C-alpha cells in the first residue's frame, strides 16, 4: 500500500463522515454511537411499511400509532445523555 492510497482512503472516509452523521468519527463516545444506532433503526422501521405493520400487529396498535411512537422514541432513544467530565 502506497502513501497516496492511504491518503485517498482517509480523504474518502473524512468525506463520508462529513456527509453522513451516523458513520462516526474518532471523538464519538459510546452514548452518541448508541443514539445513532437507535435512531437509524427507528427511521428504518418507519420507512419500511412491512416492518412497521409487523410491529403494529405485535403490539396490537394501529400503524399510525406505531409510527408516532417510533418518532417520539427518536427524540431520546437512549435516555438523557450522561454527565460529562470537563477536564
């Protein structure tokens, strides 16, 4: 692997991280990573109608109510953020 290949791969990774929030970066902590995963999952459930219908049947709710519940859960999917140590 040449130095130019390494530079090209790193620049592509930086471009992806700037373009898509969920791809992560070096300063991403565990909580932020978990929030990204949960939000991506809920967005996928809302966007794929058969999956949304499956959840609605499983929880005995209407599809609209399930969609609303998933959107509400996207606000704080992992609870409030942990306290940060400012050092």
